[in-house]
């Protein structure tokens, strides 16, 4: 087979191994799930043991753990993060491939001379970039570190979504409870205003008392409106987090109480935070990738070598063969600019990691302090509620016996409900701090769930 035949055969073999193009048209509308009750979650695929051990069944409503499970598998932002992980894996695959050799063929057809005496000359070369082999290991190591970074970043983002789902669950449960308590307050305030109007008509009260009680009623109605707005906003936020249609009405069930470790245990585990929290592990992986890029820049100081085999024929029919070697002369550049850039980049990543680690310690320590203060405040409110319940029981008996008028009886109930609202608000704030502590202190992560 002549040179043209070999060239044609090489082109055919190359095309035979090519990937074909497949179109992927975009959707023109939302792709939300239509029936929540039919949603399924493979709990065993979740990288969090506390979620993987829970049964997902939306038919009877969603408890806090089920909300978190659905968020992990259906959150739109996590879908993008998983696409980023796929991109990093594709880049690592590309970095692991060896560069292809270069084939060159150059025919030289004579334009002058004696017909029949001159033949077509040609040059055939097969070259390979040997420098690419020298950098191959570090490039692949950097790409693998980037995959590890993307995987851990995804794991941390999933854990953040779990924390946000818990936070919205806690807020919605507290706001529903406050809505009920505020509606009771409104009913009592309306009864009190009606009693004031009757007493005013009978000459047993003044317009001042009626104005004060009507002002109190207006304040309660304003609080009701604010709470309804928060309920609407947080319901919409939860639907967005779960990747559900905006008008979805979720039924939230179960307890919203979170069990958190004792302060002593959290403080004891702080020294291992950098080995447990995925965002810190992701930054470590990114630092390793940058370290490999610096090593590549240092290797780039040395001459880039390209070697190959050569076969040629001149117009007289004389055949030649040999080899060709080319290299860069490190005289002016010597890759010093790239080395300086990668060195500075690595130093910045070092500082960024240290800052993130120290910030994590500070945030966790502050939450532990806040939890201690809020627990004490909540306990004081609950102790006060016990006394108010006792007093309210006695007042109820006096009211039934006719020894207490209606305005006084209603005022005592309002005072008790006001204290109950404080308890609900404090309990909700305490639960939010617990969610934050669990999120920031990390958890038991199973990084083997994904390849």
C-alpha cells in the first residue's frame, strides 16, 4: 500500500471511533412534579446516615426529616451542583488521556524538468510531544483533586440544603402555632371591645377604655397580618427549596424538636472539624489541585521536547529516513511568570482556608453561647407560664362564681396568651439556633455514596 492508501486508512479508522452528535432540546415550561404523594426518595442513596435510615412516605404529610430528604433529591440548585460534578469528572477523564501523535505528509510535485525523469517527492513525519508525558501525572492528579473538591462541595451544599429545609420547617411550624395563638388573642380582644361598648352604653365605662382596647385589637390584627405574610413567604421559600410548584400546600407533620450535642461534646470535637466538614475538605482538595498546578509550572521551566521519525523522497527518486528533535530554549521566559502566578494563587488559597476554619470555630462557639442564654430565658418564661396557669385556673372559678367581671377575666387570658406567644417565639429561635449548630458543626457524612 502506498502513502496515500495508508493515509486514507488512517482517516477511516479515526472517524470510526468518533462520538456522534445527539440533540438535547430545551423544555419550554417548568418540569415540576405534579403529584407530591407519588414522589419517591431512595433513602439509602443519601450520604447522611440520619436521613438514610428514615422512611419517606409523603401520603400522610411530611415530617422534618422527610422535608430534608426531598430537598436533597429535588432541589434545583443541587441539580446544577451535580452537573458541575459531572463536568469535573469529564475534565479529569480528559486529563487522564495521553496526547495523540502528530502525522504529517507533504507531497512535492515538480512543475519543471524533463518529463518522465522527475518523480513526485514527499516528506512523511510522525511526531510526539514528550513534554506532555512529563506533565501527564501532575495534570491528572490536579484533575482528580478537582473532582474530589467538586464532590465534597456538592456534599456540603447538600448539607446546607438539609439545614435550610429544617430551618424553614421550624419557622413554619412556629408561625402556624403563633397564628393560632394570635387568632385567640384577636377573639379575646374583640370580646373585650364588645363588653366595653355595652358598658359604655350603660354608663359603666368611658370612651378611653374603649379606645385603649380597640387600639390593642388593632395591634393584634397587625401582628396577624405580619405573621400571615411570613407564613406565605416561608411557604413559597420551602416550595422553591423542594423544587415544587409555587402554589403547593404542604402538610407538615411531626415534632420539630432537634436533639443537639452538649456543648462539651461540640467543643471536644472542634479540633477534628477540618477532617469532618465537607467545605473544609473541599478547600483542602482544591489546595492539592493548586499545588499540582504549581508543580506543572515548575516543570515548565525545562525545555519542551518534541521528537519524531522522518521519511522522505526527492524528485530524483532517492529515499531518505531519519528523525527530528525540537526543543524550546529557556533563555528569556523560563516560565517564571506562570510560576509566580501559581505561587501567589496557592498562598491565597492557604489564607482563605485558614480564614474559613477560624470563622467556623467562631460561629460554633457563638451559637453555643447563644443557646445557653436562650435556654435560660425560655425556662424563665415557662416558669412564669406555670404560675399564670395556676392563677388563671383560680380566676376561672371566680368568674364562674360571679366574683370577677368579664373584662378582668379576658385581660387575664390575654396576659397568659401573650406569655405563650413569647414562649413560641423563643422556642422557634432556639430551634433555629439548633439547626445552625447541626449545620455548622458538620455531621456523619458517607462520601462513598457517589463514585
